[in-house]
C-alpha cells in the first residue's frame, strides 16, 4: 500500500528567512518558541503592505494574511515584538 503524505513545511521553503507568501507576508526569523500546532515552531512574519509584525506557526506561513490590514488571524500565542 502506498501512502501519500504532505511534505514538511521546510521542504517547501516556507520556513526559510525571506520567504514571501502570495499575500505579501515575509518570514523574518524563527522565534525559538513552540507553536500551537502539533510539532510546530513560531516564526516572526512581517506584512510588506503595512509593516505589521506578528507570529505564526511554521505550517501556516504560506497562507497567512496580515492581522492589521488584511483581516488575518491575530498573532499566534499572542506574541508581540519587543518595542525598543
């Protein structure tokens, strides 16, 4: 029996720094924090339209929309960038 499995996010390049999804969300960096989906880690994303920064599970990077200007889901786990 042959089983089809989805490729891991890394194999599609979505967890690489600089990955830009079709909604204009760019992967800035891994946060080193556990995500909310099984086996996932959080990544910092930034919107190329308005500059908003937020966190997303690695498995969601390819489909995320900006929470500030595209009515996307809020930052995963409530993460916010540290303001200097």
